């Protein structure tokens, strides 16, 4: 088994807000992250695939393919966007880093499975800041 990682970067704004809560409860729970004027992050995403090497190419997956998938399916849809307002797959989702990571997994897992190659999505690590990140392995 071998693991391969692709890292990408995007910038996005969001706010943490539960519409079923009062303004006061949102502010108490989410603090400044519930700011009515939003706030932004310089996100880093690391996507890890695992599997067996293709004996003919010597690769798990051509990184150009993985890069294109990440760009088309995730980065182009979230970079310089408001995650709460501009991203259809995050509609009605509290845009915590945890929830965003799970949505990214759902999209990438389906796309990678459709390639019909001997590898699968192993982990997504999403950095919201250099000190705060989420790791997700597809387990709910």
C-alpha cells in the first residue's frame, strides 16, 4: 500500500451561524466567527489517496489527474468565494471546517471512484489556519 498527497490552497470567506438559534446564542457559541460581516481564511487542503502502484506507470495516480480533479471539483468552486452564499454544495450547511471537509470528501470520493483505478481516497486534511485543521477519513 502506498499513499500519495496533493496539497492546494484557496481563500474564502464565511461565518458560523445556525439560523435556528438567536443572534445571542450564535454569538455566544461562535464568537467573532459569527460576525455579521463575515471573515476569511487562507485555507490549505491536503488530499491523500492510497492504493497499489500501477506496474506499467510506476504511479498510484498521475498527479496531473489529481490536480485537475481538485481544481475542477473544489478549488474553482470555493476560491475567493463566500462559502455560505456562493457555493451550492454548501447551501444550508453550517460552514465549520468540519462540515466543509465532509462535503469535500463526498465530492472527491465519488469522483475518484469514477476513475476506476486501483486507489481510493484515504484522508482529507483541511487547514483553516496554520494552527487549526481537520482530518477526515470518510467515517461518519
